[in-house]
C-alpha cells in the first residue's frame, strides 16, 4: 500500500477521503482482491471488482462506523446482498481496521473467519450474513425500521447485483419498502449487466430498472451514476442527502471484472479460479491503474 | 373446551407487549386469523403487516432482530415452513438471532381448506435446522408458556399453534424446563403424545385400561431440544413405544423419538401414529383426525399390536 494512503486510512479520528484518494485506494484494494483470489484459487472476482469503488467510497468516505466498536448501535449498516463478492467486503473491512490485513490470505480456508460468504458472527464489521441471493433488501428494511422503533438515527445501505433482483423476495421487499418508507434506507445497485450464466439481458432482463423502482413508489435517482468514477459516486451521495424522501435507490453502472481488460464483462469470470497466466497479465493492468491514480495524490 | 390456542396466544402477545418493549410483531395478511392483530391494535408502531409475503416478512424481522428487538412472525405454519425456510435457516438460525415463529393453523387444523393449507411437514423441516427449537403445545396454556419461554431465548423458536379450541389439559408445565410431562403412569406401554394429540392419547389409555393394559402417557411438547430422559425412563420400563403426532410420520416427532433412543442399550417395540406419507384432504377437523389415525381407538389398536 502507498504510504500516503496508508497514513490516510490510519488517521485517528478517521477523516473521510476525497475522490482522488478514494480512487487510488480502490485501485489498491482491487489488486489485493485479485491477489488473494488468485492465491486461493476460489472466490468471485467479477462481482468483487465491479463493486470496488462503491464499497471503498462507503467505508472510507461515507459511513459512520467504528472498528473499535463494530456493533455500535448508532453505526451505519451495510449489507452486501451480493454476498459472493465477499472478498471485496473483507478487503475493505480489513483496511478500515476491523481486523488484520494479514488475515486476508486465509480467505476460504478451513478455520478462517473469512467464510466463503460473509458471516456476521465470524467476521468483525460484517453487519449481516449473506450468500443466498435476495435477502438483503428485506433485512435492510428491518434494520431501517428498527432505527425508528429504537429512536436511533443511522443509515442502512444494501448493495445488490442483478442476481438479487432476479429473486422474488427482492420484489416483495420492494413493495413493502414503499409501504413502510423506512428512513435512511439506501438501496444501491451494482448494475454490471452480467450474471453467472451470461448477460442479464440474456438471462433475465431488468431494464428499464429505474422505471420499476419508480412504479414501486421509490425515490430513485434520476441519473445513472458511474460506479467506477469516484466523483460520480460522491455525486450520488450528495443526491442521497438532497432530500428526506425514503426509501432511496441508486443505480450504478459498473463493469463486471473491472480493471482486467480481458476479464471485463465476461460471465466466465463470475467465479472461475484465476489461472497463473491470466493472473500475471491482469496484474500488470491493475498495477498500471494504481500508478496512474497514485500519481494524482 | 378451552379458548382456541390462537386466541390465547394472540392475547398473550398483546399482554406481554405492555411490559416488553423489545417485542415487534409481523404478520403476512392473516392477522385476524392468527390474532396478532390484537398486538397491532395496541402497539401500531411495533406491528408490521407485510402482506402475503412470508419470505420478506422473515427478512424484515431479521433486520429488526439485529437491533435488539425480538420479532414474533405470524403466518400459517405451512407457509412459514415452506416459503420462508431459506430466510429462517440462512438468516435467523445461522446468525443465531432471536425470533418467535408462531406457526398458526398447524397440523390438520385448517381442515376445510384442504391439503394446500394443512401443515404436516413443518416439524420435520424446522427440527432439521441447527439452532432452532421446536415446541408443539397441547393446549392454550402450554402455548402461552411456550411464548414466554421463547421470548427469553436469543435464538429462533418455532411454536406450532392450532386453529381450534382444543381440550384444556391443564398440565403443570413450564416451558423453560424443556421437559415432557408424565400425564399418566403405567407399566405396559408408553404412549408419547406430541401437541394436541394428547387428548386422543389419553382416550387410548382409557380404552387400554379397559382391556387390562396399563399405558403410560407422556406429553412431549418439545421436539427440539428433545427430552430424552423422560422418554427413556418410560420406554426402558415398558419396553413398548407408540409415538403420536399430527404430522407426517416421516421426519417428525416419531423420528425424533427413534433418534433419541437409538443409542440406548435396551430393546423396545415401536409403532408410529401420524399421517402416513401422503397428502390429506378437506373435511371437519375432528373427522380428519380420525381419518388419519389420530384417534383414541387407533392409538389403542397400535398399542395392542405391541402387547
């Protein structure tokens, strides 16, 4: 990790990073995900990479969390509904200080707290276990409603991919969210357009997605944000803060397998082990991206 | 006849809501049937009717549970067990979050609605889930005790409730002990009754008495954790066991009895009373129970086969 970034993320009290810093950090974290997924020969690169900027921005700019008190009742909550992107969440949480970065190579090994899919009672900082797709939004609604019952004031963020949106439970939750209007619930869609078996257009078309949110009674951002551009992500955060109408949905245009050109947009890289040849070629590209972004620090 | 189990349970939930502000209640558009609406009327800010969407209901309940609240989810038992199994297992059981699953209209008690609504596989499903506890009360009073107990647990507890007024057995029962009750002592055969089958089982004991057979009757509401000691002590003495349940004989209470005794050294003979591996049908509740073998006469006949 670049020493400037390292000192920024170790600042106490934590100071939110700006767009340039976040971009460089996300590029570093993406490489770390790639390294561990290659060394472990198991896990999901495509969806971990497509959300690298989103989770980095949430945890290093936006969310009120405290690694020294991970279950703080007033903390903001995050649910990775697309739980197969666990390597993404673990990398972000480790660097945010929830557990040692040296734990990351143990991902998916017997006895590691870093389970194949996130497990809230095993890994510090994980607010909800996920893995079976489609759970996140319902649970997020419950967390947000709990803030009202308990007179607390925190945000609940749920991050889903297309897979979650194929599940019937998500649409039950969509309906109920517009009934209960849970305050400070933000549903973020990592809209990379590719699923396990092929493109979303081939497997199960979701467009026009924003219109669906509208018709379900949601406050959905009128523009689609670029989930790899930190300025765009920070703009989406500004939109979230622009009014008090809930629940809110934000659709982020992303690229599955982002950062490694020959893996981008390919469903075959949803969960395939990264072979040595692809790893060496991919690493060159990811390093170049880091260099480019760190030059702006 | 006592008050219907659902009525008593619904009233108890509303009563406990007054002193326990951690209770939140969710229902899937059957709150007038499950009687969870009684709580909803008193505490609208802690009541969530999610519509006919059991999976979402359990998911929302999980979010509430992570923030220190104790959800009670209400719906027909068959739909909780079949439509929300993923959420119950992967979210509540796996994370060991507190939840009371109030399975209404258990067994054959939604009798006129037919096979689609009759819940005869719920116990097998629920007891297979790690961290889950499964209680099948025999009457309204036992259901209330089960509820009070479940609210002290930081884990999911399934309580199977009956739609109808069932005979009030009035046993000394404290669910917190997680024990069965020896209702009648005997030495020739053990009749282990799960849930509301207790009254038919007591009838069977009377029939057997007339034939000179002394049956020991156990009320066994806890399917999980299972009270091995009470069952073992009785079967070791009698050498004969008849399990009685309002459920398929595949994987439910009878199976739990056999599993519990499988490591014991003594021999015993066994018969299962319950719904055979088949679909049920529409009819009056009492006549359905008789049709599917949950009657004093059939239980006695099964016991006689062993003697």
